[in-house]
C-alpha cells in the first residue's frame, strides 16, 4: 500500500473526495497525512472527521527542509497531492519528489494560471473575459506556479449569463468527477 500526502490551504472538498476514493483500501494507496498552511481552514475539520492526520504548518515550516522532509518520511509519503494549496512548493521538495507531486488548477492552463491566480480569482477572470469554456488542469508540479507538464484536462461550456458562482460550481463538478481517478490512473494503476 502506497501513501499519499495532501497539501491544502482551504475548504478541502478535493481533499475529502480524494480521501474517500482512496481510503477504502481498494486503490493501492491511502491518504495518511494532510498538511495545511492555514489555521481554521475547512480541510482540518474534514480530515479529522475522516480519521486522517492533519498537521498545520506555517509557510516558514513548509519551506524548511529540516521540518517538512522528516515529516513526509515519517508518513512514508510516496506521492504529494496539492488540493487547493496556495503556496509555492519549495525547490528542494520538487527535487526530492520529482514527478511525484501533482496539482489541480481550476482553469485550462496555460490560461489563467500563475501567482495570485487561484480559486475565485480564476473564475472572476474567466467571467470577465467572457470565455465560452473553461475547465480543470491536473499537472505535475515544478518550481513555478501552474507550469509543470499537463497530465489531464477536462472542459465545460459556459453561457454568457454564467456568474462567478456558476463557474465555480461547474469547476467543482469536474474536480469531483476526475481528480481522484486521474491520480489513480497516473500513479497507482499498475
Ligand atoms: C479548487 O477549485 C482548486 O482547483 C483550486 O482551489 C480550489 C480548492 O477547493 N486551486 C487553485 O486555485 C490552485 N491554484 P477545495 O479546498 O474545496 O478543494
């Protein structure tokens, strides 16, 4: 059985979906650790309810190899999943987990990515540009925001009267439908 560590900053709907998908034990991997960088984030309560250890670390602690690497070793992390994680992953972690860090972004990269482009900021920009479609991108993580190789994209059509909340809801449906399955297919199928 392989181990997945989830890094998250927010509400945690993706983290919960991934935990529920994997932690019945039938997919060859389990989420045994959630790392959160924000006190009071919804993901903390979700992890507790699902019986997964959740550790809150500051940005400085996450950027400290003497703290984060021993913690990941203690939990035997094979894969790191960013699920609404808003900090840049430090270079030493990218090197240590080469091709074993995956992120989900709520737009069709390379559009609407980069520093500051997260969550509702992305959806606001998509609505302001009157895009006819948007989607999700699941990609490997390198040392820059939203620029690692793409693993998977899914699209959804937009109508001219879609609000930011409508776009967010459409993205949520795509994320719930695809993220755990893509993680499984990419990293644990064989
Ligand atoms: C998700 O929509 C995810 O794609 C996005 O944050 C949301 C987190 O929701 N991530 C980014 O914008 C990363 N740049 P959640 O906390 O409910 O999973």
